[in-house]
C-alpha cells in the first residue's frame, strides 16, 4: 500500500492522481506584473499544474486547453511544446 505521505497531484490530461515526482509541473509566476508560464524542473514557486509524462495526456490537455483553464488565462503554445519535449525525452 502506498504511503499517505506521498503528495498526489491531478494530471490536467487524464485526471488521474499521481505522485508529484511522476508528473511534469507547469508553473505560473507573476513578476512585476508580467505573467510567466513555464515548465518547472525544480521547486519554482507559483501556481502549478501537473501532467503525466504521456503524449496522450498532452494531446488531451492541449485539445481541451486545460492549462488555460488551470491558470485562468492565455497559455503560449510553446509551453505545450516544452512539455512535449520532456515527454519525448522520458519515453526514449
Ligand atoms: Zn495523465
């Protein structure tokens, strides 16, 4: 049985709850009135959204504009591209 101490986060693609370490984190950070949305590899502060390292989840999230919904605003397509790169890397 999995320990309750592992923080679970919901994937914006499939909706499954998984340990944070299994997911890619996308962060929205507001700095000096400028909004930055980027893929976080470390512990960047800010509002986060999570997605599985899976092409299927990425496609679902992109089609349904789930990141836009998660961050209540526009999300540059390059953010999805960055996620795609990470997904491809981890599937190789
Ligand atoms: Zn997923």
